[in-house]
């Protein structure tokens, strides 16, 4: 599977395994389940039955994982380091920047519409990932894809893509 | 209903003469199927003005061809970039994507095309001949029986996560909890919605699908030059026509597998409201259960790709049966077809076979002809489609993010759904990086609410008697089958392990 | 989500830019833009609390397609599906300006029953419906294969054992119909919400439930028989020949229980601020009902013309009160909570 492939791509560190990262998802799951339970305390049983059943099992499973991990830590086989979550470290700034760009993309697309926002997102994101190389090619790809997306989805299929000034202006033209 | 073979022959000849309708519909269907957020149903709605203007027969052929090809289209990105185009293809990347990473994308595509086409073709023909009997399935699979069928699908969570069962189960049950977000089906009490009205009707599937698979993948792959492994890259650069042919022969060698997994799809498709996602998960789970090499599933195993692809195409013909025979559509696309036909004054239901047999049976001949034409058009494309995998992640990642996020927007036109997809992207990224299975989470999100719906419905009908789940004969047979399919692999596993230990006193870590 | 305020100003800006740019754009503008004096000067936005492509969409298109002739502006629909209409209403009340350029087009019955089950975030009297478009009565239906041939068969059986009743959701006028019927006749019904009309028809035809209740227009199919209508008269006797009128038959003494009553609604504040604009809307819309083009448009959508019915603000208010009161009577059954 994808995950397994990825972990085999990374060289295995020797020494205790950092298992802290493995706990992030279960702990989020635990917090979510507790929150979920608070929303169904005072509701008809139909709304409770499945969630209490599944949620209790989930809490049990998470408890088992926490116990397993702490035993391994105690035995010195593992640490609570975050390990592969942010590895390789060199990519942390890039990933965060890409996340920021994605958030900005979603934020601006509702005002700017699909075509122009997508163009700028593709342009900046590709420049970010290419470390500023191949500017011309990236400009061309971004332009072609945003215009192509406009032609296919908005003009030809009239799909409900986010619309903005460009789409409105072109609507009057076509 | 008497079977008139002469009529079938005439219908096939006639349908073939409409190749000029089928061909563009196939191309369109492949495209819309491949993009998350689009579906055959939406496309038919968008093209409604055009479909309504056509003769009912041509309109029906067009819709059927679009429907069948979109189902196949959804598997293409699932295999190439780990992004299922629709929930029905959510089980396809389990083995399809590992093949791609090994540089065997072309073979994987060819396998998926062959499995889809033959699964689709076979079930269409079965449907055509056995329609009067098959339509009875809908009368026997009610909530109680559907609960067990759902559990078949959900039990895949356990099988998927063979390497670390505990973590696999956590991912699956976390998914189920996420799937329970939203109002319950009886009293519509909102639960776990964080106050968002947009989550009142459960977690929308496309944003979940897009986030867990596509967005998280895009964030994960940027550390590599391409999504391929080094060996895979080398293999891809050498690839020619031979690889397509290899895929075809590999798939053909599994003809029996195609047959029985597509029949699973057909039967599940007949049940109104069930669907391709359930069918493909159930088929994958069954395929693994009865496999001699279950440990290979998830690593790019042939059978693991054949099963979901032939099953989800089996669903396509299945959903038309209740529509045409009892007038109850099996799924959203079938429902829209009914609307279009009604617009033309054609009322679907049993009378259709008496009054306009050419339309009723014509739907199935159109589907069969579509599959026949499709294999000829799409197979040669496998070689070119697979080239997308060598594109550098510098370009791929931003393209995947932007187009799939917009795809998450399309079904409901809420910007909220784009943020939701990003949130699922973060969950998916953490899951991938820390060894949890995104597919296990997704199975929970998709099947959890369905299971709850059937369960609550059954409980309500029985006025709160929990034992209702064992009240039906067919249901009980399904329960027994479920137990067998859960425990037989465990037993076989143990036995194999014992045999291996006897053969190899020192085990190697694989 | 399309932002309508922004949309409007953007459109104006672009139209302005188009005009200065000259020929092309200007020639496409309707003539009255140049005068821009009377209401409405811009397109009217309609918030629809259901998905695009559904019954409300078709219904609205048929209506506004004719209405636009009289107001001389276009209507733009924005669809906000979710939470049985809640999302649409919350969006309308939260985002739309109170300027008579923003309307909501909903289905009064099920949507006001939402408020009975759980109050919205806005005060209930901050909007009202001012034009009812159709009246689709609740009905009792069975599969044509069912052993029930007459509503009396259902009642008789319901006195022997609890019958299961498929409905699209509990908080729906059709469900109230079943509850009223059970209460008045002594039959025992167990309502099974099957999530939507399509699934409800499916549940009835495949025999999962004993019978179903839905708005009549959604069960005009072969293989389905309508056994009772909660109305004063049968609007389509030819297509529902077996339907008895519950009021006559069981002496219920109730007003018709309309399950589908689509209507235009508006913010109260908008009417208070711009009564003259509101008058333009109400005056023009009444012309639609008598326009033969409207009948043609409705017939084209395959919806029965017999269900089209005009109701003014007063009629709407009366209906809303009736459904709300009835909902309050059965609130514990709709919410599963013991306390009322």
C-alpha cells in the first residue's frame, strides 16, 4: 500500500522507533469521540445507539494502542518522537508554504472565481516546489490549465465552478 | 416476460447503428468519471437540455453510455494518482496504485479496463436475460439483510489492515465516528457537527474522498521527483505496447474472478439505495477472503484490482433493473434517467416491457454495445494515459490540489466543502505518514452512515427489538456467510503460518 | 456559495464598464437599464433551500420564467441545500439584504415543521411567505400489489396490529396526516422515515413497509395506488381513482392537509423598509397565475397543473399556523423527546 511503500522509501533509523506520530490520529480520534458524546447526551436513543457503540470500541482500541506504545517506550524500544510525520525535515517549510497557499486559494476563490485564482495558485505553488526554476514553463502550464479549465468546465459544461470577475466578464463576451 | 431472441438480435444491430451517439458519450463519460466531484448523474443533469431534445431512444442510449463509461473513468485516476474519481472506485487504488508506483501503470489500466468491460458486459447480458427473476432481489433485501451486507463491506477494514490490525481498526472506527457526524435518520438530531449546518446531512462524500486520497497524496509526494519508485521510473521509460497487452492477458487469465466479483456488483446494484462503493468494498473483501495469497493484497495484486473494478461495473447494470422492472431506480443516475424518460412520456416500470420492449431491453443492449465499443477505444489509450505518472510532482501536486478542491466544491457549491476537503487532507496526510490506512478511514465514512440508517430503520420497524437483525431467513444465511468469510481466512492464515514455520525454522521479516 | 451582494455590485460595475467600453455590451442590456428609476433595477435573487435540479428548481423556473415578463428583470436562483432546508433559510436570513431584491422560495409545510422540532437562529417572525405557488395534498398510498384495496382495509388491519408507514421524514405534513388518521380512527401506525420521496416509494413497492404517506404529486406512478387524500376534493380523479377524501370519510373536521406548498418568502424588514417595492412584487406575481404561458410551462415540467394554486400572504400565514399547531400537538412523536 501507499503508506507502506512510503515508509520503505525512507531509510529505517536504527535505535528506538519514534512512535509519537502514531499517537496523533488516535488522540484526535479520542478528543473527537469525547466531543461527539457530549453532543448526544440528551437526545433520543436512536441518535445515540450506533455512536455510543462504535465510540466505545474506538476508545478501547485507542487505549490499547496507548498502552502498547507506553510499554514499548518503557522497554526502550521506542520514543515519543514525531518521527516520519515531518520527515524529511528539509520539506517542512515547503509543505507549510503549500498549505498556506492552499488555504489562500480556497479563501480567494470565492471572490476571485475559478479561472484567475487557479492561475495564481498554480503559478505560486509550482514556483514554490521548483525553487523558482523553469519560470516560463510554469507560467505557461498555469495559464493553459486555468484557461483550459474555464473553457471545459465553465463555458462548455456550465458547471457550478466558483465564479468571479473573469467569469462574469467573459459571460458577457460569449 | 417471455424472452424473444429475435428481438434481442434486432436490438443489438440497431444499437450498434447508433455508434455516433455512443462514442462521444464514452469519451465524455471517461472524462467526467475521472474527475472527483463530477458524476454521471451531474453530467446528465447538466446536459439535460440536450438529452431532452433527443429522441427518447437516442437519449437513453446516450445516458446509458455516459453512465457505463463514467464508472470506468473513475478507476483511471484511482490507479494513476491514487485519487478515485467517485466513491465507487474507492477500493481501486488499494492495489492499482501500488502497481503504478512499481511502474506498471499501463498494465494496471489495461487490467482495470478489461475487468470493467467484461464485468460490465457479462452482468448486462445476465441482466438482459434474467431480468424478471433478478428484479425480485429488491423485494427480499430489506433493512435487515442490508445491515449484514454493510457489515461485509465494513469487515474489509479488518482485512485491509493486516499488518497492524490495531492501527487499522483505529483508522476504520475513527472513520465510522466521522461518518456518524450529522443528523440521525429518525429524529434528525444533529450530532458532532461542530455547529456547522453544512454537516447536518452527514459528511459529504466527495470532499472526504478528495481530501483523504488526493490532497493528502499531493502533500506527501512533493518530497519525491515523481510518484514512481526509482525502479518504477525505469520500467515506465521502457514501456511500450507490450505492457498493455500484458495487462490484457493478465486480466483474461483471471476470467473466473471477473465473473464472480461482477455478479456481486450486479446483485448489490439491484438493491435500491445501495451502490458501487459498497459493491466494490464487498467484492474486494470477498476476493481477499477466498484468495490463496491474501498477503499480497495491497501490494499491487492482480485480483485486488480486478475485484472492485468488475464489481462496480456490475452495479451499473444492476441499478437499471429495479428502475425498469418495478419503477424504483437503484441509484441517483438511474433516477435521473427515469426523469428524462418520463419527460418523453415514457413511464418506467413493468408496463414498459409490454408497451415499449425496444426501450426497456434497449437500455441493456445499449450498455452491452457501449462496453464493446469502449474496450476498443480505451485500451490503446492506456499507454498514453499512464505517461501522466512520470510528470514531476512539482507540477502534479498543485494541479491535483486545485482541481480536486474545485471538484469538492461542485456537488453543493459550498466553499465550506473545500475547507472540509483540506481538513480531510490533513487527516489523510497524518494517517499516511504515521502508518494508518486512508482507505480504512474512508470505508468508515462511506459505510458507517449507511449501516446506521439500515440499523435504525430495522429497529424502528421492529419497535425497538434488537433481535430483528436475526429475523429474516435470507438475513440469517448472510450472517452465516459473513461469519465464515471472517473466520475462514483467520484459520487459513494460521494454518499457512504453521506450514511456513515447519518449512522455515527461522522466519525472515518481510 | 455565491455571494449575492458581491455578485450584484460586481455585475453593476461590469455592466458599467461594458457601457463605457461601448457597443457590444450595451446592446445586450435591456432598455429599461438606461432609465433605472422604477423597482426592480437589477435581477432579483431567489434563495432556494433545496438542491439544484429538483422539484423546487423546475417549479421555480416555470414560475419565474413568466414572472420576469412582468417585473422586467431576471431572476437568479441560488441553491442552498442541506438540513431539510435549514441551510437555505439560515443563509437567506443571515446574508441576504432586506431590500426586496432577495427572496426565498421554499416548501412551507416541511420547512416550518423544522422550526417546531428545533428553532432556527433567527426570530420566526422575521420573515413571512407572501405567495403560495402550489398545493399538493398529503396522501396515503400502497403498492398496486398490496392486499389493501381501500383505506378501510388499512384502518381495519391497523386496529389488529401496528402497521409500518413509510414517509420521507417525520417532520413532514404527510407524516402528520398519518398521525391524525391513527388518532382519529384508533388504528396503530408506526412511522418509518425513509429519507426522501424516492426511497419512500421504494420502501412501499418492495414491501418493506405496509403503506406510505407522501405529497400526492410524487406518487402519480404506475404500480402505486393512492387510497386516501387529505384534501377537500380530489384534484386528479382520473389518476387517483381509488382515493377517498379523509375528511369526508372519517369526519376528521380538519382543513386540507397540504404536504407540498411551495411559496415565496421575504424578510419582514424588507417589506417595512420598501413597501412600494413589495407592492410591485405582489402585483406582478398575481398576473403569472392567469398567464397561459405559465400553464404551458408547468405542463412542460410534467407537474400536474391541477396542483397549482395561488395563496396570498394571509393564506400562507393561516397555513403555516395550522401546520405549526398540528406539529406542536405531535411534537413528542416528531422529536422522540417526552417533554413537549
